[in-house]
């Protein structure tokens, strides 16, 4: 099969941009990505893209150019970006096309998400009685995890402290002012044990990635970051995931564990080879759990890792180098592609003051969401 | 195979002795339980009353008012406790916790099923919750 990689990246800053639609943010990101690799829209042979709540990606051809290009819409919840990326990469690997676009964008109103039960296969009472909140689930998952593996409240704070510190140096991030550990630990409780500064917020943003075969990248002289794996998985029996009205007695496995293991097998490398990672941090507890679910450390090791600063920019394995969802916010359709964007920028050595040192060569990304979907990538230069 | 997948069975059932139970589903071959028993689940699960007593497996406090829709509670919001309750040998179900102060809740606490007035305010309508099992003095 053909090797595939990323040759162009573009991002519309995350956060809030009054007066600009989600799809316009997607278009902005596509233009940035094309400019990044000196291509024109007409050079793009096919595209996959999507948003969760901001409309059909393919309508952006009206602004980008009516070239007749094949453009498939993707709607896969939090895995929308990851699924688009998978589809583009697979098509190029199969040899059908040489240059493709993956794009994701979204623009959510303020406050927590308000999904409707019938769209998620759930009874009406589950929403009506006040159970259908992602924050509630993540709080209960980390509460149990902290009990089982001796994780302290302070570790929750340390994650957020790192996120805001990293985001100060990321132009595309939303919340770019450092917040002290004390302020985080004293911020109002939202869903115990998680406090205000420990949660990400629904937000706005767009990300576009131009992918190409290695041969084509050489032909056009574009920088090539190889995509060793792009995997999406749904939940297995016995996992404990968002919007679980009930959970099996024997909890075992998760969508994240399935996706990460499949990616390691496909790429032939594992966590010990990673120089940096972007993992889903819907809140600081989620980052802690996902450190283990992705195999980056063992269950319970997070306490020591965080105390020793192992996931800081200058640590052994920097995690969420642009501040992650906590500092960038979460536009669902764009979030997973932001992680890949950040990894490409880091592997190219273009991350400025947040650059991971010692010439990183392998980068991992992981996105997760309701009702138990996960998408991961492994990039190598 | 039961191909009648229409309709949602009641998740909270009033039994003849006047007490309530949660109705889940059970698959004898796999030993798995599910709650509630949705239409699509009926292909694999038989209706079964769930245990009334269990222990708290995890919990949180819902401190902000969920958005409407889907939330149907009153505008005047009071934070509430939510837990996953481990029903031994069956499964864990998500439910509200009542009759207990936040600071007194802990993982492993024994609890039992109860009902509280439905937050939608519909007269006579109730919803399920769990409360601590009283430790009665001898």
C-alpha cells in the first residue's frame, strides 16, 4: 500500500469569534492548509469533512470553488474529525487519489452540551430527570478511578495548571492566561470532584489537513509527516462510557483501549516510542484516565508522573502541548483534528515557545466522546 | 427470537405489595443485565425485577441546572446527588441519591430503592432514587 502523510495544516483560532459561522471557520482553515503546502483548491482531488452542529461540510465548495470535487460529509460525534482523517488516509493508501482534504469545524452555544435522549437511543426520562450530562459522567468516572488508584485532588489541579501554561504559547488556543494551582483548587465545584477550571467548554473553531501520498508529496516538494495509523473504534461490552444508564458488573475495556491498541499494532510502535501526545481532556480527570487507557502509563502511576512533571513541555512525555481541550475549548467536529494539527506543528519544529525539545519524531493523538467513540493517530517524521 | 421491538417497558414498576422496583433486562445465556429495557433490547433480554438494595459505586453532585430540553425540572434549581449504585450480581444503575447530606456520601455505602415526586411536577407521578439503608439501633 501507498504511504500517506500530512503535507498541509490550517487552523481557525479556537474560542469565540462573534459573527463568523462554523462553516466559515472551516473554510478559513482549508485556505490556511492550502497555503501551507502551496496548493490551490483545484489541486484537491477529494474531501471528507464534518461538524456536529454547524452544518454540512460539502457546502463550503461554494466559497472554495465549484471544482466538482468529490466531497463526503462525516457525522460521527467526537470522532468526526478522526473519521474524516481515516477516510482520507484510507483512500490515498488504496491508491485511488493522491491529494485529499480532511476538515472539521463547529460552533456551539455557551454552556454545557444539551443532547436529546432520542438521538442517543435513550429513554426520555434519562434527559428529563437530569442524568444526561457529560460532566456528570466524567465526574463519576474519575471519582471511582481516584478511589481505585489513589489519585489526589491536587493531581486534577496540576493537569489544568499545565494546560493553561502551555496554551499561553499557542496562538490558536482560547484561554491563554496561566492560572495558578491555588486558583484552580479554589474555583467553584461543578460536578464533584471536578471544579470550574478543570473543565473544557464547548467552543468554536475549524481545522483542515491536506493529506498526500509520499510520492506526490515529493513531487510537489511539500514537507511530509507520515501518518502511521488513523483508527476509530466504538465501545466494547462491559465498558463504562458517556450516557451509560447502567454499567456491567465486570467493567473491562473501553473504546479508547481498543483504538490505541489497534493503532500500536498497525504502526508497529507503542507508547515507549512517543515523544509527545495529545489526549482527550474533556476535564482534568479525563486526561488522567486517558493517560492509562492509552497505555502511556499504568493505572495509578499518574499521581507520581504529575508530581514529577513528566507531562510538562520539558518532561519525559509532554501531553496536550497546546493546552488541550481545557484551554482550547471543544468544537466537536474540529477537536480531534486540532490534536493532529498540533502534532504536525511540533514534529516540524514550528511550535515556537511551546516547542517540545530534542527534535521529537513520533507523536500520538487521541480523541474520545459520547456514546463511547474514540479516534487515535500516530504521526512520524 | 422476539422481533417485537416496539415500545418501551416501564423502568419503574409498582408491585402488588405496594412497593416499587426497577425493571431491567436479563440475558440468561450471557448472564448480562441491562437497565432500562429499551425496545431494541427486547431481542436479547427478558424483563427482570432488579434488586432493591445495593452499594454506592461512584457519585457526584450536579451543581448547575441542566439545559432544557432535555431537562424537565423546575427553573428554581437545587443541586442534587447522583450515583451509580452497584446491585450485587446484577449491574450498576444510575440514580439520584436522597435523604443524605453531600458530605456523608461515600463509595461502598449501602443504599435502597425509594421513589420521590417526579421533578416535572406531574401530580401523583414519581421517579426512582436511592437512599441510605438506615442502621437501626437495637
